[in-house]
C-alpha cells in the first residue's frame, strides 16, 4: 500500500463506528479557513482549498469506497466550487492586500451588500437550489433538496466572503441549520459536529465583522466632519 492510499484509508474507530481521518482533517482545515476569514487574512483561502480537496474524496463515498458508501453530489460538488471560488477570493484579497499600506494586516473591509447585490443573492439562492435539486435528484444524490441548498448556500457565502459582504456569515448559518441534520442522518458524524462548531463560530464572526464595520464607519464620519477654526 502506497502512502497516498494509506492516508485516504486511515480510519478512526469510535464505539465501532468508522470515521475517516481525512474527514476530520479536512473539516479542521475548513475551520482554520473560517478563522482566517474572520481575521480577514489572505492565507485563509489556500488553507481552505486543501480542506476542500480532502472533503471531496469523503463525500464521493461510492467512488472512493468510504465507510458510508454514499455519494452526496451536492456536498462533493460544493468542494469543487469552493476551490474555484476560493481561487477568486484568494486573488481578490491578495490584490487588495498588495494595494494596502504596509502596516495593515487585513485584506478586505467589511460592508453590507447593496440592495441590488442582496436581490442577486436571493434570486441565485432560489433558482440555484431548485436547479441543483433537480440535477442531484437525477444523479441519484442522497437528500437532493437539502444537498442542493447546502451546495448553493455555500457557494454564495464563499463569494460573499470574497466580496467582503457581512451578510455572508448569515448565509453560512442558514447552511449549517440544514447541514447538521443531513450529515447526522447520513452518518458523517465529524462533519456534523464541525457544522455545529461552525454555527457557533460564524455567529461570532458575524458580530466581529459588524464591530469592525461600525468602527470604520465611525472613523469615516469623523474624517468628514469640518474642522472649526476659532
């Protein structure tokens, strides 16, 4: 057995339940990405990409012979989309970071999406979920509607993070609400537990970005105030 195969097949047994180490490690990379995103650090994107690659092999269980032996096309497909969107986010934040002053450590300034941008998110969420549910159901995905929303919501949240929209944290919460029950029933216990952790974490991240946003708005308002000369 070569090292790559050994890594893919490494299994942790808990009360007779097999859990792949790559599922645990992939989710930990995802959690690290979320923490870096909250701190608005560029390295969050490549770290997330590594986790996405690992989790793709987990959710294509029938293809990679996982203990669950289930193909969750939405969960697997969103890992591919994560990688694509993360490359965009990595480029966006890197470009912004290069254009920032040398003493700034962050790559994006949080802001609310405009009404037009919010409308685009809602339309994409509805149309995307219906379309993906039909596709996943045709492919034989397990739990196609929940899988579809998790897929679409995750892509929208990642895109929102790349654009610096504070709303992306709220989209993640909506994804977690659907994701936890789906993964528990499907037997992906580490991912379900990490989704619970994500739920707490993204709630915290939302308030962190809100605080940063209000602080910057206050600075901008003060800078625009006229200076009175007595």
